[in-house]
């Protein structure tokens, strides 16, 4: 999976590639891949913060308020598709 956007900065940057374990039982603090039912077909990468009732609270690591639980509330556990195991950093090109 490839990161698009800046909602997870400074942890993840646009263009970073992620190794994802699909399925499994996520734990608070992990970075997860979510298919939020408010935007079916669009995958989000967020941090799992805490259980919230029957669902999960997720947030981006960045300061911006965007597509996370701060704007749409807790998500169903069924919306969590997998956990991020590893990040391959995008190479920054030199302009020299």
C-alpha cells in the first residue's frame, strides 16, 4: 500500500510504501488500514486510539482535522482491514 496525503505526518509521509498484515486483531496504538463506510472503496491509514463503545476511535498523527474519528466518530471493527507492519520510506531526490 502507498501513503497518499499528510494526515499521518510525521510518522508516515506521502509516497511511503507500507507492508500490511490483512485481518488479525488490532491493538490500541497500532497504525491500521481502514475502509470507512462513509467513503466505500477508499482506504485510510490511521492510528488506533481506543475502544469507543462497540467501535474504535481512530486518528491521524498530524495536527489537521480530516478523515478520522474527530470528524465522524468511532468506526465499526469490521471497517479495520489490517495493521501496518513496516514502512519503506520514500526516497527524496536531490536537486543538485
